[in-house]
């Protein structure tokens, strides 16, 4: 494995700050030094280097060291590096081999258990890493090795990062009293909920119902780049900002995308921002049982801020002022959260309250009427329902709040769901059903409205958009 010819061939000492020794005679050490460097190259990875025979034998580990004994990670064997590289930290110029920032992540001493051409078994004694690891070749390929942890981590309380969790939900409620200082207040954003799993610098994202939405939002991968080796499970809201305000209409251009290239194009035209407000797991520790106050402190400590993500403030007092500020900025309202509340995955809890001037209601589309005048040829109004025990109950119609682009897309989608009879099981006003075109009750949408009428209809509803992240079975009536 020894020799620096390939290392020198790939580097120009006039263009890179990396050490490029010219001497042919290799120095001799004790073959017991290791270093791990976090390398933000074209693809984030961790370089594990072991001193051996006057060089640093090196592997690039894309997802970081295995956290537990049941995890096996790819480790790409790279060219040997000079011993001086154990001290290197800096910026490799763009365009050069390995261009990007490199940081010293850990270093220390190691013991050799076994060293052969196909297996390297060592015990690492570092500042961050302690334990026995083995590198082994999995086939004939000399480059692609695997890395496995031999023994459990030193921390007996280590918990594996969950695959995903369902988000905790708020209930509609009043603003807490001014003298109740047990609450924190956050702005309510007009977006879609997302749970992010960050491991080995890579991000996976799930919607509220558990759909994988990673491909749809490629700009969120930067969160993983910033966190580096930190493992975390984050809760937040994805919004599309226009003139500084969330636009659900603009966000809809991103919600249906399932192909990588289409997602990259959409990201350039309709960029999104991830607003982070909770931390559910951090570096081997579940945080869901911690009080909200402590979870927020841990989240703030991560200092997550970038071109497409940030941690907005949480206010611990004066909820009325926060609500007033929300109105001034044209936002939805506020969410009040008990400072002592644990995180309850998948549950709607009164310890989280959403306070708005308008009610937001998820609905199922059961039919539509053709528009007239400027809306001729497209939707004039949608006929909406809410599932009850006996079937779909009519809850009103909406004809305002649509954009031309939405109408152009929505009309053919509804035509494809056409059916002969009404899906509603409750009686409808004749003026609403006359000329209606019925559809299978499969599409979920969201509207906002002032209040419920005595006969169960929404007063003055306005269109917000489709909710592809929701199913008809999830729709429930919201009472303000």
C-alpha cells in the first residue's frame, strides 16, 4: 500500500495548500497515528487515515464511521497520503483534485489487530472515536472496501437514529392568558410539514403522512452538509417565499415533483426555505421526552442557517404581541407551545395550540362547476366535502383564490376522475348541484374560511391549494 507517486501525480504544489513532499525517502514513525478529516468536496465524506510504513493509508467513507455494530459502511480506498497530511486543515481550490474545505475531525493513536491486503482491523483511541473497527474488501474490486464497528459504542445509552417519526400536531385554541408564562410562541407558516433525517451528511425528508419527499427538495441537502457528522432528526415547515411572505400557490409547483432533474429545474424557478422548529434526536440520544424549552435550546445550538434553511425565533412571552406581528406581516397566525411539553409523535395535543383569524380546513373535492366569462373552459367552483361515518358530507363550494396556472392544471385532473353520480351523501342546495360535474373523492385540498354555518357549511371559503401529502381518510372537520 505504501508510496506517494499517485498522490504527487494528482497535485500541483503551486496550486494547492496541501503538503506535497518531494523527498523520495519516506519518514518512519511508530505506525500508530490516525486522523479523520471531514472533507466537503463535490460529495461530503470522511477521510480515515492510518499511519503505516511512512505514509497515511487512506479510505474515503461517504456516510461516516458506523455508529453501531449492525451498520456497515462503504469505505473507498484512495491513494496513500504523506504523514504531514495528518496536520492539514484548509481549503483545496475549486478545480483541483478533492477541491473543497477539509477539517480535522478527530485524531489519536491506534492499535493494529490485523493488517493484510484484504483486511485491516484496528482499535482507535481518539478524542471523538473510541473502539475497534475493521476495513475489509468485499470482492475483487481493490477500491471499494467496507467498514464495520467490532464492538458497541462506549456510550451504553446510545440510541440508533430512527428511520422517521410522525410529526406532533397542534389543536385550534385560544391565545393563553397574559399572566400564563408557561408558553412559547412561534409564527404559523403557510407551508408543508417535513421531518428531516440527517446522517453522514445526507438528508432524507418525509411528509406529514410519511411519504418520502427527498427528491422533491434537493436544496435541503445543504442541511446535511452543514451538520457534517452530526446525526439529527429535525421537524420543520417547507415554505415558498414570495416578496418575503409564504405562498402556498408557489409551493404547489414543488409538491408533485418526483424526478430529480425536474426537481432541480423547479428549485431554480420556485425555491423553498425550510423553517426548523424542533429537534427529535441528536447524536445517539432521543430528545422527544425533553421539554420543549430544552429541545429548542439544543436546536439553536446547532446554528442551522443557510441559503434555504433557518431556525426562526421562538418567543417565550407576550403572545398577543406575536399574534399582532403575525397579522401585520400577513401570516397565518401563531402556534403556542407549552415550554414543559414533550414531543408526542403523531399526536394532536392541546399543549400545542394554533391561533388564527381564519380557519384552515382540509377538504375532499367531490365535484366542480364550469366557469363562465373569463373562467370559461376551466373550473368556476369546486364542490367540497368532509368525510363522516356515512360518507362524504357536503361542506360548501369555493370559487376564489385560484391562479390561472392552477386552473389549467386542476381542470384536466378533475376531468380524469369523472363519475356519473354525486359522491355526497348529504343533501346539497339545488343551485350548487345544478350543472355539477362529479368526480371520485380522491383529491384533498385546503381552504380557509371565517366560520361554520348552522347547517355545516363553510362561510366565505377561499382556495389555498391541493394537499398531495394528505389522504381523504385523514380529513377531519376543524372547529374554531
